[in-house]
């Protein structure tokens, strides 16, 4: 094997790994494949204007396409005329989407290109895509013209179809109906609104009307999330130190719900909560925010907000100062 052949295969293997890892990361079982793929839908597809229902199908179609490209780039079927141009197009489309994401929300958080397996900012993902496009341009110049037969187009489509069917079977589309579970109503949900800032309707009021009722610490958590557990434990400790502590309302995403009792055991206290399916959960929290999401609210006014694990992450001292400020 000469140097040219070695170079061609190195490029094909690198590009194949990029697509296979990217596809696998979007169905990575942490905490579950359904959580990973639904987060991809909520973070990447719904913001583009697709409905939750369409996003459920589109996510599986796109992930199957990534898996297919990862395999087809290693096969001789119409490599120069179809596979390489298609791969460049997919990378360019993803890059345009990421550039739009940076324009709308800035270069922060995990873009979701490699799911939670390999967190990456939108800019880092764009640079990765540009690198891959450069490799593909070089590859297209090095490989000879296609001698594929027309029947081999069918083989390529068959590879894609098998991945689509496989993902649909392994990660079926679930109903998007909301799930609501009451747990503990020891707190008074009818706090007086005769004091504090002027009553208003918050962005959460349509789905969570209780969020606008008096002083509330509204928490968006995943039951199995370590950051969420640390936050609720801190809030519970703070509630024992701060006089007239607001009521705590928890919104769980419908993922690992069997861990909710364990979640409250770790917290030290039990709080009123509801459970929303993952798609609705992100619709309410909004796609540009992430868990743990914590909002100190008074009469529908958001006085303090924390979300995610980066620069806007929960800080108990900042929350305490907000609670003490009148």
C-alpha cells in the first residue's frame, strides 16, 4: 500500500469515526437513550421551528443518517459522486445551524453535537466541522472516479434504511402527553400576593399557574442529576437558615422517576412536585436553558435565575442575598 492509499484510508477512518461517535452520543445511555435523543430534539430541532412530534421523527432520521455516513464513507459505493458530497453538505448544514445558535444565544453551553458524551461549545463544533470538510475536499481529490454500478445505490439506501428501522425499534417514539404527579402538599399553595412586587403573569404561568402565586422557588430538576441533587440539598439547608423561606415547587422531567424518593431522601426534606415529559419540560424551561434550573419568583416576577452548570449555575450565597432583599 503506497502513501496515497494510506492517506485516503486515514481520512476515511477519521471522518467515519466523527460521524459514528456523533450519532452514538445522541443515543448515549446516560441516563437513558430516550433522554439523550429527546434532549437533542429539544435543544437542536425544536428551536428551528419543528414541532415536538415532527422533531421525534426527524431526530431519528438524522441520527440514522449520521450512522449511515459513518459506514458508507468506508465502502466503495459512489464514494466520489454521492457519499463525499452528501457528507460535506451535512457538515455545512450543521455548521450553519450552529452559527445561528451562536447568534441567538451566544457561544455557551453544550451544543449537543456529541450529546453528553463529549460536551462541546457551538464554536468548537463549527471548527470540528470545518476540519472535517477540509479532509473531505482532500479526499475527493485523491480518490479515483467512481466505477460503481447503479445497483450499488440501492445498497447504500439499504444501509440507511436499516439504521432508521433499528433506531425506531430500539428507541420508540413515546406519547407526548404530560404526566403530573402530586407528592407532598404540606406547603400552602395560596400564599398572599398582597405584598411584594406588582402581580404579573410569568413565562411559566400557562403550564405552571402556581409559579405566579406569591413567593416561590421554582426548580427544574432531573431525578438522577447529581447537580440537581446538590442544588436541592443546598436549598433545603438554606430553608432552615432564612426566615420566611418561600415555598419550593419542583418540576421533574420524566426520566428516572423511580429515583424521586431517593432524590428527596438526599435532599433532607420532601417538596411538592410534578413530572413533565421531557419534551414539555424543555418547552417550559425553554431550550436555551438547562438543568438544574432554579428561579426565585415573587408574584410572577423572576427575581433571581440560575440554570445549567456553567456561568449561570446555582449559587447558594446569591440566592440567600436575593431572599433577604426586600
